[in-house]
C-alpha cells in the first residue's frame, strides 16, 4: 500500500511540473521573430525548455531506480533472513537485478545528454 502512495505522489509531481511547463513551451514555431531581442528570447526559451525536460527526465529515472533498488534490496534481505542457506543465489540474483535497474538509469542519462547537446 505504501508503494502505491509513493507512485501516486511521483505521478502527481510529474503532472504538476508538466502543467507548469506548458505555458513556457507554448511559443509558435512558424512565426519568425520580429527583431533580435525576440530571437534571443525564443532561443532562451528553447534552452530553458531543454534544461527543464532534462531535469525532469533524469529526476524521474533516478527516483524510480532508487525506489526499485530499495524494494529489491529489502526483498532480498527478507529472503536471506528466511533461508540463509540460499544467500549466495539470492545475492547473485539481486546483483544482476540491480545492474539492470542501473542500466535503465544510465540510458535515461544518455537520452538527457542527447536532448541537451543534439536537439
């Protein structure tokens, strides 16, 4: 039950952040800027939009990974406490699972780097 509350809180935080980001990103794309000040302003909006999107993406990936790792470690600890003779197998399976979770976070980091430097 507690995990549902945490997931609901993370979802609510993401939706509120997206709601506040919409007006900042609502500039028309086809209209040319009338002068240099407006061009600098629209480029600043693009840079700030990239920074905002990157922060949200890596924050959600890190938060989700941390929650998943915490749950996995807790379950592995409980399993080892119940069956100490299978601690080696549980530990190796736990490490493999943690590697997969960390890989997903690293993929999110690569996507954020692509957003910042390529797009």
